[in-house]
């Protein structure tokens, strides 16, 4: 068969490093869960009751690979005066499917990473008020710094553990994965009712309370117990 010819080179495959492995994890889509910690729902003005989870997406090109214990740089994004952090557990899938049971959802988990769902909050707020899509607030360049993946073989399936974000050494967000409104397997199962999931899909599982903004020159430190942590410096 003839090799496909493109009019210009397609973009590179986006991947995440896998801890203690030479191989990389090819990223397909990034799904994000909104409002998955009760205290964050309250601060965003929502009822913290267990409403069904809702989802939005970020483009995989927004990933900034952020090595464990390393320092990455991201540029303060255009178009905003309210650039906010959201530290989140990222779940990486190595299996897919539709309408997955919670057992099948659990079996689909390849591993976990630490992620930042960086947000142009002012643009997201305007979009919400006008009933417009969220992409400009959520799915922009460098909006998803992420650590390498720790595999299920390495750390098991995690349901609890400290999740924390610091700015210049001061703790801003601090919670526990056990406070997730919808557990990881519940999220995967629900998501698979809406989309056929595929190997390589990532799910950002939502942020705990006390989101806030960062400025040029500040350093964010994101960490999750048993996964790891990384730092991101905001540059011009
Ligand atoms: Mn988020």
C-alpha cells in the first residue's frame, strides 16, 4: 500500500513519560471532570450534592511534560488577568470501551500522574455567564502541565492520599483523594456512557477547594502522595 502523503508534516504524537520505563505513554484525548470535590463545588457557587459528574476536554497539545522533582516553565497566557491553578489526579487508560462496568473501568487503568488544569478563570467565567463553550478558558497552550505516569504495577490502584498545591512554598490547595465526590472508577464508567474510551485517554479527575491565581515569577509545586510531584515556574 502506498504511504500516505501529507501536504505538511502532521504534529508529533503527544506522550507522557512512564516512571522507571524506557517506553512512553501515547496520549489520545484529555477528558476533565468538573466539580468533583464538594468543597470546590461550594466555592464555585454550586450545590455540593452528588450531581452526576460533568465533563469537558483539553487538547492533548496543551500538555507540558513536567519531570518528577524537576522545574518546568510555562508562559503566562494571553487574554487573561486571572490565571488560576487546579491540582488534579490524572488517570491514564490503557484499555477502552463503551459502557464500562466499574470492574472493567478499574481494569482499564494503566497508571496515574499529577496534573495542573490551568485555567483562564476570567474567560471561563464569561463563557459560563453567556452560555458559551469553555475552550478559551480551559484548552489553551500549556494549560496542562503533567508529571510522568506511575503505573498500577508500581503503586497499585489509589483511592486516598494527600493532594497539594503550593505557590512559592505556601500551601494553597490541600485535600485527600478520598474526598473525590465521584471515585475514579465511577468517573471512568460514567464517561464511557458518553464516549467510547480508547487506550491513551487521560482523565483529569477534578480539583479540590482553594483554587487561586498565579503571577509571572511565581513557582507552583504540585504533588500527590504515592505518585510524586513537580514544580512549574510562571514566566513572561
Ligand atoms: Mn479542573
